[in-house]
């Protein structure tokens, strides 16, 4: 069973997932979640100290979703996501150094300091997108490209918040994906707050994926987004179905962000009790507990792993601070395609 309270969540065999992945891989995935967590903590601090400009959208609390997805699917597919893009960039090969330097706006950054927090890219990540819902048509185009070029074994993964569900581009994209039988996996990371508006005040249906998938004749999965094991199993099943049928799937990952919409948002619309309950279901703590119970990890080993990831991120902060600012001579490079 999944580590969750809702009986409508995707169910799976926990022992089967543990046996399939094995101890080494599970520890590696926990390490990735800790790297994400530590990078976000230090990035937030840098933003609050005025070293990061613009906005900063933290992924803390949601780490299990994208970590579970990439663990199940691998990095050979196309991926798109929102402005909350630091985690997926890390998972798809961006280094802590280049991400932190990008946050600082430095020449050594992921986009040479031009993109900032909301616009990270990798070879398989088509970008963090700042426009709400703007990534959904791009992901749909990637799925069309896969089908048009007859690329076997590939799919297009699109991550979005529940707030983007109200955008017209979301519905247009799902309609075309279903009409054209595209290998697309749309993932609603439902953290229940579109900026400061509760999901039940903004989206007319609940559960979201269950209702909307019927409108577009596609399968849906609702998964406990705080549970790495559940996410891994759900994404593995979803990808297998998409690759077999070349039909799109809509996934709703029920999750909680531990911060405001951005770090400049105090989150006063959420009660202390709600936040306390959410943080009791910390995906890293849940995964750690399972691994300890299965004799794959000890508290001391966990603390050591956490410190190693912290040190890696602190080194990235030092790298970013020591890196040069972009030269004014090169500011127009890359603005227009040749």
C-alpha cells in the first residue's frame, strides 16, 4: 500500500518495488532527493540575502514526484516543467554548480546567467517555463515529434501545477494529444495552492485527473506524491501503457509544498495546523523510514548522506559567488537564431 490516507490513490506492492530497485539504487534516489532539498535551502537563503534576483520557487516537499518519475522512466525522454524547475534540471543532468551560478546570474550558469531561477534547461529538459501552462503545448509538440519521427520507446513528460489546469492551453493540448494518439504523460503536481488560492476555489472538479481525463478519453492515475515508492510504481506503469498504446495519460500527484508559492510569499493563507500536517508527511522522512525498516539504512548513515549533499551545495554556492558576471559585450548572443 502507498503511504497515504486516501483510498483513491494508486496502489502498488511496496516489497516488489524495493526488490526491483535494490538497496544501492534506493539509496542513490534518496541521495538525489537530499541534494534537491539542500540546493533549495541554500538557494532560498541566497535569495533572501539579495544574491538571487527575480522570484524563487522552491520544490521543497515535492521531491518524491520527479525523483520517482526519472527513476522509473530514465532520462532519454523529453521533459518540460514549470518555473519550479530546479529539481528536474538536477535529475536530468544539470550540475549544482551550473544551477547555483544561474540563480546568481553568473556567466558560468546553466543559461549563462540570462535565465535565472525559472528557466533551466538540459539536453532532455525543454525548459522551465515562467508562463503558467506555457509548457503544456511544448510538451505536446514534443510528443507529436516522437510520433512523427517514429521514435520507439520514447514519451513526453509534462509537469504542471493544478493552477495551470484552468488555462486554455492545457485543454487544447489534451484534446490534440487524445485526437492524435500522442505518447504524452501529463503530470498535475497538485500542491493545493495556486499561488495563494486554494484548489477547491479555482478548479471545479476533484479529483482533477479523474474527471478531466474522461472528457478527453484518456486514462488517469492519482498517486500519493509524498511517497517515492508510489510515484516510482505509478510512473513505471504509466510509461508502459503509453509506450504500448501511444495514448496519452493524465497523472495527478497529490502533494504539498512546504514554502509559499515563491520565497517572497509568506503563505499566510495556510493555517499552521495544515502546514504542520503537511510537513509530517515529508517525502524524504517517509522514504528514510521505509529504508530503515528494511535494514537498508541507519540514522547515522542518513545524517552522513545529508551532510555530503549539503557540502556539495555549499561548494556550488562558493563557485557561484566566485564566478564572473556576464560580459556586456556578449549580452545579445543567443537572442536570435541564425
